[in-house]
C-alpha cells in the first residue's frame, strides 16, 4: 500500500474564525496537491500576536530548511510587505485568497517564490472590496468532537483600537441554508458540538435578503439538525442580541449556557473613546436579563487594560465589572497600539501600567473562575468527551477524569465532580 504524503503543517494564531479557516485551508491545499509545506495563519489583534507569528516562522525555517513557508491571516493581509521581507518566507497570501485552491498552486509546483510559472510571491487583494459570502464546507475538524462553523465574516464598525476590519473586510453573512447544510454535515460525521463563529457574529444577516437575525439562524439550526447535541455561540456584542436569540437562550437546552461578551471596558468614558456602541449600564442590564432567563448561564468577556487616557478610576470601573456582571471566563489584553487606528494617536498609558492592570484583571478572572468551579463540586455534569479523560461541561468548564476508556471522543457522559483544582474540575463516572 502506498501512503499519501501528509497534509501541510498549519500553525494557527488568534481567534476561532482563524481555527475554522485553517481547516478550510487544509482542504484547499489538499485539493491543490500541496503536501510538504508550513502554512502560518497569523493574527493582528496585538503586537504580541504578530511577534509570536514571526517567531514561529523563524523556528519553522530552522527546523525545516527546505520546506516552503506560506504566510497568511490578518497580519499578512494588513502588512504583506513586512512578511514578504522576511527571508524565511516563500509566499504571502491574503485572507480572501487563502480559502482558494489556486492560491497554493505556486508552492504545489515547487515554485514558492513565484518566478518560473508567473505566480506572484505576494498574493493579497483589497479585502475592503470583497462582497461575497464565505460558505466553505469542511468535513469536520480532524480528531475533534467540537467544530467551529463560520457564519459571518468582516466588520462594518470602527472601534478606535481595532485593526481587524482592515484584515477581514466588510461584514458579510453566510446564508441560513448553507449554514444548516454545513452543521448537518458535521453532525452526521460525528461532531457533537458546533460553535458558530464570525468577526461580528451579532451583525449576522444584515446583508442577506430579509435580514434574518442571529436568533433566526440559531432556531433554524436547532430545528433542522435535531441530531446535533450541542450548539454554542462565540463572541457577542452586548447591544445586538435579538429577542429571538434571547428566547432560545431561555428555552433551548441544546444551546449551551455559556456566552462570551465583547465588553472591552466597564467605564463609560473609555467605552466612548473606544467608539463602542454600549455603556456600562447596557452590559449590566444584559447580564441581569440573561441570568433571569437562564440562571445557570456563565459569562466570559474580552477586556482591554490600559486603553489610552484610562486613569485609575476608569480602570477601577472595568475591574469592578467582573463582579458586577458575574463574569467567569476572561480574555484580558493589555492595550496594544495598532498603527493606523485612532487610539494609537491618543495619549498612551505607560506600558508597565498596562501590564500591571492586565495582571490585576487576570487575577480577578482567576478568582471568579475558582469560585465558579468550586460551586460545581458534588454535582453531576454532562461532559462532552474531546479526548480520553478530558472534556467540557455545558458551561465550558474543563473536566478531567481518571477512567480514560470511559467513553470515546464525541460522546456525552454524566460525571460526578469530586474536586476543583488547577483551573479545572476533577470528576469520576457518576453512580
């Protein structure tokens, strides 16, 4: 028997959408016949994300000196010349191009530099001109019980700190029927949990005929794919949750009680300078309303520490939001100035202060998570098995158990929580 060459190695940075697109790229590279290559899917949210990508590129070249290295993702889309200037990089492709098989043709032909066959070394189009939706079907995430499904792409808002719209382009949605078709395909292939993802997912449907809101999409998925055990929704803007989605949160057990909110700050002046569309009171009101509808819900949140002009009082308002909203899972970022954004031209908070404030926010998040996990001790949890001895509860608590052969990945089992330690639950098979 002749074994096929392995698929390209894909190094992914950043968001869930990037994780989804890496799987699409794996399929597209396979279609193009590309096997021996390293594809680096970059993120541009922070300088640190870009630094890590550059570090990964250099390490890949040291470890595989003869292997083509292709760089793509948001950082490559925004500043392709900077990555093309790296001697380790053979080819740079944009966020639109990375999802097409022909983008990998030059490397497939053994001409990653793009000379002999006329393939450009840098293939990055104007992302702001893109209007088509992104319905890219995949068979599933290899070796995973959970899969991300892209339902929306791009962003029409212009938060003063954010460079991502320039890496992702305008907001555009995948039609409801295409999403349902993909979720059904994944569920029938053994995926037990699907996570709906996008850049600005609560803007879903505004560009589609009839402007179906996110709640309508979720309702259609749950109704038309009854074989899917679990559905999650990724980062939500607190002012865009439609009434239909809120009703589903209250009524649908298959919609998991874990919502991640794009809050960014808890101080009104800072929120205005960020050009966010909500105020502190809006965040508090939403958390209260959702918790009334579904008391067991847990919230995660994105928070930025040390935004330009933030003083101690402003930071204290963000810090107090952790308790006021009952946040459990925090994604904390020290503010990172992005060239070309309005916030980069505002008076900056010293870097050491930003880092210290981020550490205080993370400590508050760690304490909140510890309290939540402790509250689950002695309870039974329905856990999705993702690998032997590990999975997540409906509220996204990580769970470990010693009986590694208890169930196969993709199955959902009932476990009794015995302890909470190390940021996760320790459990055993329920009696």
